[in-house]
């Protein structure tokens, strides 16, 4: 009984950790934002 419970708990922890590892290494979509800045804003007073 205890051995089956420990084996089941270990397999659940292994499945969760592997899924989090795969999720962490998966590529995220990259976003690029282009914002135009007026040249009068970039000048110092």
C-alpha cells in the first residue's frame, strides 16, 4: 500500500516537473514595437 502510494506520488511529481521544464524551454513569441519619436522631443532644453 505505502509502496504504491509513494510510486504514484513520485510519478505525479515527475510528470509535473517535466511538463514545467518543457513549458519553460518552449519559445515565446517575440513582439517588436516601433514608436516614432519627433526630433524636437529628443533635444535638451
